[in-house]
C-alpha cells in the first residue's frame, strides 16, 4: 500500500512534464493546473463523505497519507496554498515543465521524499533518485515554493509565484487549469497550421467516383472554411477549466471557458451569442424530465460557410437520389430535396438559431415536443402537402390517418397523424399501450416562421399548452445552450418500463434520489462571457449522494 499510495509529494514529480528544453528563444508559460490546497481537498472529501453517509471519509484519506509517509504526514508543506504543474515552451518549439509545491520547510519535505528516493545535493539543486532507480527528478526551493522537474534545465525558468498563473481560479475551484493559447511560440503555431494544411492538401484531389461538380463543391467549401480555421488558431486567447463543489448548496460543477483575443474576428463571432433570443420559453414545461433550448446569431461569416455546406450536401443527395430513386419518382424526389435545401438556405439567411425540446415521461405516459425557427413556414407546409400527395397517390389508405388543419391556435395550423397501436400480449405492445394509449398521436404545427412537432400521449394538448405559454412570455433573451435533466424522473421511468436488466439498478437510484427531493438535476449551460463563451455543467447533491449510496451497497455485496 505504501508503494501504491507513494504519498502526495512523490506522485507530484512523476507528473512533471518534460521533453527536452529549448536551447534558443524565449521560454513562455503555456499552461498551468493545480489543486486549490490540501486543506480544501480534505474539506471537500469530507463533504462528499457526509453526502454518502461516510462521515469518516476525510479521516480515511488522511490515514492513507500517514501510512504512505510512515507517520510523517505532509511535513514541510503549506496545506493552505495551491500545488500544481506548469508547462512551458520556447520559440524552438520544445516543451518542458515542472511541478510546484507550497512549502514552509523545504528540508522537512526532502525528509519525507527520502522515504522513497535517495536525495543528493548538487549545488542548489537536489537529485531525487527513486529506490528502484527509475524516473530520476530534480528539485529546488525558492521563497515559499519547491519546484520539481525531470531535468535540471527545466528548473531554469520557474515562476517566482506559480500560483499566480492560476489567476485566482483556486478560490472558485478545487481543481483548475489554464492554457495560454496566445502564448504559444510562433514555431509551434506554424507547426499546427502546417499539419492542418498538409491534411487539407492530402484531400485536395478528386476522389474515385466523385463527380466534377461534387469535387468543385467540396473544394469551394474547404476554401471557405480553411481560412477561418487558421484565423481561429491565431485569435484564440485562453482555455480555462475548473471543477469544484459548492458546499453551500451541495452542487458539484465543471466550467470550461474559451476566450479569444479582444478585437479579433473570433471574439466578435463569440460576442454575437450574447444577442440570442428565443420565442419558445414556454416549452420548459413544469414536470418535464428533460428540456433544452438552443439559440444564437448567425453572423455573415457563419452564413457564408453554412450556405456552402448546404449546397455541397444538396449536390451529394441529389446525385445519390438520381442513382437510387425509381425513374417515375425522381422528379418528386428532386423537388423535395431542392425544397429542403432552399428552406435551409432561408433559415441560414435569417441570421438566427432558435429551438427547443421537451420530454415528459412517467411510468404511465410519454410525450415529446420540438419547436424551431424555420424562416418560411409556408414553404415547409407546401413541402409537407407535396410529400403527402405523393404518398396518398400510392396508398389511398393513409388519408384515414392524416388530417390537415385539424386545429389552430396562435396563428399556427396543426396537422395530425393518428396511428392505431395494435393490441397484443407482447412486452412492447403492452408498454406502448401503457405509455401512449390505443393510438399514437403525432402533431405537426406550422406558423409564419416557426415549426412544431409533438408525439405521444395527449400530444396536441401538451403542444398547445407550450405554444400558449411561449406566446404569453414572448421573445426573451437566451443563452446559446441550456439543457436540464431530472434524473429522478428518468430513473423512475427506467425502473418501470426499461429493459429488465436495467430496472433493479434504476429503482435503487430512484429510491435514493427520493431522499433529496428537488435536488436531482443535471444541467448544461453555454453562456457568453467577455470575449468568449463558458460551458457550465452542474450536478445537484441528490445525484452525488444517490450514486455514492448505491455504489457503497454494491460494494458490500
């Protein structure tokens, strides 16, 4: 166990990064990551322990530390400050790195290290040779910090206060990291761009069986996208990630921030997301098991790129349709494909993205809703009628199940498709009847520039409820992505109607989640920040507790 645990310090210098350090050019820090502090780690472990009814979990952790250090503990370390790793690069396109540790007594730290390594003083540095003779490292101390790396030269450019590279992240996250993309040496940037260009060049020739028009379309798309890709490499500033626990409300969360240099085209593209709005706010219905919204602004650059992609896709689909569709149906297929392509072009030129989805499930019902901006509702409605007429021409019986203009609300016309659910003794038939009823109701709604889809039990009633709620709320500001899932409802559903092999596990989770009502959600939000965007993933305490409880019970079996 002593070897496996290998203590807090010995593990640190194994982490140290190190390809040979460059001989020329300025050495720059390109990344840094760290743990807020040992005390914060212990506190968070203790908090999680209480959630999963293991109140001694933090004591167990510290017991392992004591065992791994033969009772010396983390002597000489400052348990209140962060520790971590720094990655550096020179203009010579070479990478090195070091581990940093907060110290109050460097000699005491070396005394702990000596349990597993031979420590030799070498003129200001210390050579650390593990007892097995492998992975030799070097250490030094300056001020309140100790530094460890694989080679002496990697310790030549250590930051006087490496914690400053985290720029305060340790105050908000237990574990955090920052990549300084704007500090990448020019040689490294050129290498990245060079590799991308090589990949593009390898795919620049006409492929076997690729028509001349398809080849030209693909080439045109590449010519539009490649400059934006290369520009983005220059425009990116930082990527920041942090994971933490909010003990006040019992949530754990992960943030990833991506930012561009101020004033660059990429920064302007990202800033456009702050102008997103939605007309579907009412689709986040109370009691939904899952809901999501998607919004954004399509800048001229994005419109140009998407239009090129649509045209390429249209060309490929038309070509395949020409080959595979019977001769008497080719004209219809071409009309529908071109209609869809034209509609997508209109959506792109509309300059915005707005969509919503909602799932409502229980052991006795299931309903799904979709809504989205389509720019030209009349064009979509015409396509639906054209498709229906073609199907009805081949099979007149479909008229029994399809009804156009079945209802209307908020200037939206609703068409319905009603499919009988056959009775039977099979598991699937019974489940369908239980969740949906004797008939599957599918509703398609068409408005002036929006479209809607609903399916499942009470589809029409539920869709109209969401549409009405959205009309009452009106257009409101939105974030690019907003997803929320209720694990309580999902586990209840799986426990009742899931596959037999999954039901017991789902029931166990559902039972634990009930002990913390209302704290069972997972959410993902993408929100605009200065010169960039933040992706925020959040897990409520009920889920952490439930997983821990179920895992503990499984371990006892």
